[in-house]
């Protein structure tokens, strides 16, 4: 599935054949909550998506917490903006609060679409983006409550909050990209209404 198809809110049936004929060039804000200096799969994925979108001719800003600098040099059309973060266990959460200023600045840039990965603190970011009138493409690569239990979280209150925040983020999305049919079904059940969901 072409990354561009995911960012086109009017495109409900994504296919490789369609990607060959898709010539619209757009401005994309890619919101990342990961340390880009970390040599792991999440960092590789974020940088790769940013790189490939830029190579397709799109203008991409990757917004990331200032926990470390990316080692990869991005092609023309892509740039990284680092937002302040205090680091530590809840770095993604404090970054989300600090990134609000950058998201407001991004409103002046007027991206055509925003790409956000679902995580515990993504709900307020998603809400702000929708209030500002942005189309939001949400990537969901797990089932949050199951993932939390696997990480050893047993608090009923915390698990309910994770479920609440995830459902809120799903409902705010213009379009959802998932990595398996099981996650697609979980998202559809949580939303409770039709929303374009693509398995990639």
C-alpha cells in the first residue's frame, strides 16, 4: 500500500496500482513520540516513512522529542523539528504537552495531512489537531490494553484510562492504518462506527 494512499482521506480502497497514478503532492506533518537517536525498529520505521514520502515528492516535517538526534540524513523535502522533552519513563507524555507549541506553529504552515502513531498520550495531540482542522491519519500497531498487560501493568484504573484514551484517539482520526486484521477488528469494535481502516 502506498503511503500516499493512506494520506488521501478520499481514498478508501488502497492498492499498489493506484499509487502509480497518484500525482498530488502534499504537505505532511509526521508526529513521532520516539527517540530518533535510538537504533531500533520504531526509529527505523519513522525515518523510513518520512524518507519515502519525501522521495515521492511530498514536503514532510517530522516532529520528534528532543531526546537525541537522528543519524540518518533525510532527502530534500524532509526535515526534523525537535520538541523539548524532559526524558525519563514518561518522556512521550511530557513531549506531547511540549509539542503543543510546535503543533500550533504547524498551523501556520498548514499541512494537508498529519500522521500520528497511537500511544497513551496521543489523545490530547489528536484532539488539538482536529480542533485546528487537520486531517489525521492514525497508525495503530498494537492493541493497547493487551500491550499494557504484557508490560506488567495490572492496575484496573490505569488499564481503563489506556482504553479510554485509545478509543478517543481512534474516533478523532480521519483515517486509520493498522498492521494486522486482528488490530483492524479491535479498532472497529472500539470506534463503533464506520471509519476508513487500511491494513498495511
